[in-house]
C-alpha cells in the first residue's frame, strides 16, 4: 500500500470542441485564432457564472466541470446561444461552431486535472453533437429532463470510440414543446428547423416515413414489432398478387393470436403456479 491513493469524485463534465477546426485554420489562421480566443473568453465567463470551473484547454477543446448537473446543461445552452448571437465572424468565411457533450460520472482527480471514463464519455458525446448543438448522457438526462425549459431527442445507443454504447440525448434549445415530450430523432423540432421551410412534397418523403415507422416499431415489444412487420409483408404480397382473392387476413390473425397468447402467458399472476402452504 502507498500513500498516493487515487482520489475520485462524482462530477459533471462538459466537453466543447470546435467543429472543423483544422479546415478553419487552413482558411484563415489569424482570424480563426482571434475568434477562438473571443469565444473562449465568453465560455469562461458563462462557466464561472454557473459555478463551474475550466479544467483544461488544449487546441480548440475546452473541458469544464460542475457540481450541479442542471447548471452544466444550462451553461451549455447559454454557450451555444451566446456564440450564435455574437455572429461577428469575418465575412465570406464559415462560422465557428462548437459541439458540446456533457456526462455525469466518476472521475480520477490529479491536482486540478480530472481523468477517466467520466471525461472520455463527455468527449465522445461531443462528437455526436451537431455544430452548435449539445448531447448529454442518460445519467445527465435523468437529472435534468424535468428541471429545464428545453426539450430532448433520444438518440438511442450510438457507437462511440473506445466507449461502450450508451443511450444519449440531443438537447433542443428552442424550448419544450408538447408539454416537454421527448421527440424521436427525426421528428425533433430542431431537425425540422435546420432543414429549412417545408416545401411542397417534403412532408411525404419516403425516407421520413421510413424513419418514423422504424422508430415506432423500435418502441414496441419485439414479438409485437415482428408480428406487425410480417403482417405488413403478407399484405403487400396479397396486394401485388391481386386483391381479387383476399387471403392475408388468415395468417395475420394467426400471428396476432399467437402474440396475444404469448403476452398473456408471460404476464399471468405467479401465484397461480404456487401451492398454498
């Protein structure tokens, strides 16, 4: 045993990174560096205002930690709003946009620095965010989803480099809609706003309907989703082979009966199978 025991603590880690930083530097090194310095100053002020602290800055990244999960998310939202509102980038150059990831997790403490999976996950979540967006882990979502006037889109389990897949959420900064309901990814207000005004024919794009259907099936129990998929397939076969002879309803009825019976047996009271003592 040694006296140099690793110190740990539970904290909220915010990781911010400039999207396309290398491309911006290649186009204009001096202007990009000046803009980065200006935005870092604004970020530092907002972090301090929300009782956080800047842990480290290297390259174009900013790592901060907060004692409060709510303050961390609120700070991230204000950072993106502040950067968007400044809108003072040089003309005819791409705007500088940050991506932010937030995670609540256990970290190792070494002086003023923090390390470990808690930091790594925040960094990977940042990579999932859109430019100008914020993505949070499920541990953060559990703490803030009913405490802030923002919405959330569930991204599901996305693969992340050197990190086990986990459920993450995109923060929609236009405010809560429909009483704070969490939208599916492709139904989110943010995604619709980014796509621009709806044009004639856009509402019925096949890809949009396919995403909506797949998201709906993903929320159902697996046996129900499988039965509905097979039923739809049988219906299509019947349609394309001629509706003069309708036969698809018989196998569909058998499938649905099997699913209902299986569900009923699975959820029957356990007391029926136990003898009285």
